[in-house]
C-alpha cells in the first residue's frame, strides 16, 4: 500500500516536472554562484513570489474557503483536480479534494517554464549521491548530503487514515534530471527517494 501511494506521488511530480522542463528555454544558463549560506537560500526560496499561491493553500482547507479567498474558481483537470493560477507569476497549484471538499494534495505547477525553480534549486545532484539517501534519514542530514536546495513542490495527506501528511522536495539539475525526496511531515524523515536521469 505504501509503495503504491509513493509511486502516485512520483507520477504526479513527473507530470509536473515534464511540463516544467519542457517550458524552459534551452539558452537559459544556470546560475553558478552560491550566494550566502544555505539558510539565506532557503529564506530566498520561501519568500519568492512564485510560491505565494502554493503557500496560501493548506492541507484540509475547504474548497469554498479557498475560492472565496482567491476570488476565483479553479479549472477542472483531467484527473478530477482543480487548478488555480496566479496570473502575476504564471505559476499554478493543482489541488485534489476529498468527498468533503477538503484539500488532500497540492502540487506546484509552473505553466510558463521553470527557469526560476532551477535557479533557486541550484542543484548538482548525481545518481550516486541520490543512492545514499535512505528511508528514515532526517531532512537536515539529506540537505547536508546534497548540493543545492530542495524545492517543496508537493504536500499531501498520507492515505492511511491517520491524518498524517507527507511533502516532497525536488532537487532539479539544469539538464532536467531531478531527485525527489518524500518526507513524513511529522518527523521530517525520509519516506522515499527517487532519481531520474531524464523525464522524456
């Protein structure tokens, strides 16, 4: 059961990141400079406007309250979810609701390319480094082991009936390869990690 929903997380993220990478301009270079400490980089990520809409929507929020706060209704996707767009940034959030219209999963979706995410992540993650990320590792140890910043792109209710949450951080390389690490939100420990050389 656990493997099934973890594969579901990867599937949703793959769809998102394919859209992201295919929208990136081929000529855009990745920033090679690393400004300040990792704490400063994390704050820059959290404060970046592209995450404003994602941060406004929380797990277990009511659909009606979200749409009232945003002043807009979402567009229905083929998967039965709702997509809310921030016209100021070009980023959207794909939201899944349960039968009670409460948020069970949200995914950050770049609709106009993802150069900002690649630059913010500033990752240089290899398959060998990814192989060292094991179940139960703490988030702080994962971050120490990897170059660049993990970008939160997904948060969801774990389908176990225990009202627990998980979130996924993505380390995105300039060539489109990516490491996605899923964490238990209560313990901040690794549930799963997967590296893909190419999404195509």
